[in-house]
């Protein structure tokens, strides 16, 4: 192994260490900023939801009532996100070896489930009203829907500033974004009712909101399910990782390779790496470990890795390898 090659890896380790410190510091700032943005959005949603429920009952609009129900889930989702951020910030101790970092993923999954449930409830009522439409007061519907568009635009703008690579924050963002689309559809339905008297437009708008909620729910459940089921992070090709590790000097084989995500932006990797017997006799194994970890960080952005270094003969003592 050349001195230049070792120097390149040492330089990369220094750069990666600096980058990792900056990365961790950035996450601390993001957590506090995300909390502030979520609190602002929660206040906007709860305040407007109260107004919307009152107008929905008076006007008889299912579209407004469904939006209010969705906003209730929004408020619950944001509150759960805030709680999850607090849990995720707790240090690891006892049996919780990663702390409560997965709380954010559970919150995202809960957001997806609530979107799924509320969409089913609204769909059933919308179909019923589509078949037997009740009278709808179009004027109040249009006024409240326009106000809802404004409130949700502000909430979306606020949450867009947060760290949306966090699946937890993304869950709250999707709730509010579908509300924004729903209010736009409701406003259009109100105008149609006012100008044509076609009251079924209200139920049709509700079904459009349902479709948007289902789309958002699927995305959240898919992404959170991938993390909870220990799937490899999106964009990480295990074959490429294996090939890259095998290109490191003195490495003969890589097995029991696992890559998973602890929580958003926190991928982790573990593997058994077979080295030359001489690496253990001449004390060269620690240098190989440094190269494996620094190259993994530089090429695949995986900072948390655990390698078991072993000689070729160790394979006879292992069972269940893959």
C-alpha cells in the first residue's frame, strides 16, 4: 500500500470528521428550528379549524366539515411531531441503545394512518351525499374556503423552511399540503354551487380531497415502513457497497452486510470483513478499519458503521453467514 494512498485516506478522514461535526451541529439547529415552525403551524391550524367547524355546521357543507376533520388530524399530527422531536432528543440509556430516535418514524407512520382513516370516513359520506345531495349554502363555503387557502398557504410556507428530510416533519407538511389542495377544491365547489345550484359539486370536492389524502398517506406509510422493517436506505445499492469495500487493500471477502436506517438522515451499516492473516500479525488491521470507515463515509454518506475484522480461518467458526 503506497504512502500516497494512505495520505489520501487520512486527508479524507480529516475532512469527513470536520463534515460530521458540522452535520451534527446542523441537526441540533434544525431540531430547534423545526420545533418553532411546527408550533407556528399548529397555532394557525387550530385557530382556523374552530372557525371552519362553526361555518360548516351552519352552511351544511360536507366539504368544509371534511376539511375541518382533516385539519383536526393536522393538529394532532403536528402535536405528535412535536412530541416525537422531544423524544428523539433524549440521550441513549439502558435498553434504549439508540435513544428514542425512531419516535419520529412512528409519528410519520401515525400521520399516514390517520390520513388513511379520515379519507375512508370522508369517502363514505361523500358517496352518500353524491347519491342524495342535501342543500348547501355556497356563499359561506366560498368565504371560508378562501380564508382556508390563505391560512394553509402561510402554514405550508412556514413548514417549508423546516428540515423536510425528516420523515416526521414531512408527515406534518403533507397533512397541511393536502389541506391546502382541499380548500382550493372546496372554493371551486362553492363557486359552482353559487352559480349553477349544482350541490353535488360539494361531494365531488370531498372526493378530490380523499384522493389527495390517499396519495400522501401512501408515501408516508411506504417510507416509514421501509425504515421500520430495516430496509436499506433509498439510493444505497448493497452490491455497490460490497464491491467498494472489496476494493480496499488486503480485503478478501465481505459477508453479513447489513445497511439500515435508524431514523431520518441516520443510516447505519455493519459487516464482517475478511482480511489477510498478516494484517493481524503485523498490527495493520486498525489501518484497514480506518480506510473502510472513511471511504464508506465519503462514498455512501454512511457515518455510523461497525466492522468485524476476521481472518479467513474464522469462517469455520461462524454459522448462518450470508
